């Protein structure tokens, strides 16, 4: 249960964690889990909403005090009400996991996590997005957040370079802390999952949103070439349906792939983990990523990964993935076929993936953020 207000140097905002969390919500949960596990963690106040599904270890950690802030972490209410709450808490540092932090807050140093600049860099692909439609306002807002921040955490070196190049954020303000990979409990046996989902033959999986920069339609367009050599293959696309972006579904219909492309929609953690584990290959053909969590999640389960060779992905995935130009459907098909048919290549990726994903632990991310907190507080009177 949330506690009464007490003075706290550091306030961590966990309100981005919801029952069906986005990528930012998942990062929020894992960093909090890491903070709860570390010994010597300073006392932290954690902002929650009544429905925030905190992990049990965070609820029970003696150094984490829960304070209720029942409004969303973005919007007008947050701008109006959070500054007063931070003042009553006596906060010296506030960490927001996204870029919707109150601009009127005074007294508490602001640490902002920036995950990507996709609304700016991919505006030509996101014309139906509000951020892209009001791009000058979004840029101005990001610059305001950057100017207010005592420190900006970029989730990759690639995103850090984008902050310098596009928003002209001084390098001295930026720190890089890679995202942690979320943890799973036990998942369903692959055979049982395949039977329940009516999957047979070789399974190719991808996961994420349907935004055009994710290039799911490009993967669908590669399927005819894959099926010519692997006729038993099925592509399973996991992720929430977005009626703004029907390109992948239209490509599947146009190519007559109704029986070979499955749109699974949003999956629970248990089902998504089971899909990763049951797949013969995970493909992530994104054109732009600030970090790129799904291929690391697949690696955690030992699934061979084929990834785009763009933006942050080579930095994050290292030598544990096979890379390809995501805008060349024939090349994409060739690499996927190689992974499906070359036992030595598949075995190498299955072995390398879990070992690589272990680097992105909750504790490591938490230590990175604690270093930022200490540095910011040490620099303030």
C-alpha cells in the first residue's frame, strides 16, 4: 500500500507501468525490479497509480516507498499536479521514464529517459501520428524537456548521437544506459503452444507495433520467396492491431498468403514467451529503432534472430544476430532461409543469443541509473 508523504531525495515515476505495458512500461518495471534487488540502493520514493502492477519484489523492498499519484504520467493533470507533489515530498531529483515531465517543477533536478526520436526521423512514414502531424510543436517540446533536464539518459549510443545531431543536446548532458530485457516466468511447452495455436511446420515470428517504420509489410512481401524454398513456413505477427496502418494485412491479402501469415494480435507475456520459444526464427526488419527490445527477448529464449542492419540494432544485438538490408525482400528471404536450413548457423545463433541477452539485466540497468542519480545530486548544492 502507498505510504504517507515523507521527505525523499530521489523520486522514481513508475506510473508508465500498466496492465498491458508498452515497451516503456516494461522498461519501467525491469529497472524498478533491479533497484529493488541491489544492495546499498538509497531510499527511493516510487510514484504509482492505484492500478500500477508492481512486481512483488518492488512492493516488498524496504528501501522503496510507494506514494500514490493517481493521475496519468502525461497530460495536463500531470503538468499541474506533479510539481506540488514533488515539493511536498522534498524531492531533490525526479526521474521520468519518458519525455512528458512537468516543466513548472522547481527544486527537483530532472532526469529524463529518451528512448528514440522516431516521430522526427520517421515523420514521413508516420503521417497519421499526432506527433508527426504537429512536428514543430513536438520538436519544441523535446527541446524544452532537454533544456530543463539535469541529465538525459539515452537508451543506446545511437540515440545519444541522434540527440546531439537533431536536437543539438550538449554531449555533457547525455548518459547512455541500455534498457533491461524483461524477465519471464515459466512458459508453455513449445509443442503444446504450437498445438493450441494450430501451428505446424517451421514458424517465423516477429513482434511489435504495426507502424510503417517497423517494416512488417516488408517481411510479408518476403514470404513468397521464403515459401518457395520452405513451403511449410508460417509467419506469426504478434502485436496490437492498429487500424491506421493496414499495410501488412493488405500485403498478405494481395499476395494470397492468408494461410501462411497469422496476425496474432497483442499477446500476454506468457503467450509471447511461448511464441519466442516455439519459433524456428525471429525476424526484426525495422527501419529505425532507438533500442530494439523484441529481438533481445527472442534471444533470451534461444531463438535465432534475423535483424535489420539499421540504426541501433547492430549496437544492441552485437554478433548474436544475422543482419540484412530490411528494404530488400529477396535478401531478407535469403537470410531467413539460411537460418531455417543451415543447422550450423542456427545452432550458433541459438547458443549466442541467451549469452548476449544476459548482458541486459535489470540490475545492470539499475546500477546505470543509480550512477546518474549520484552524479546529478553530487553536482547540486
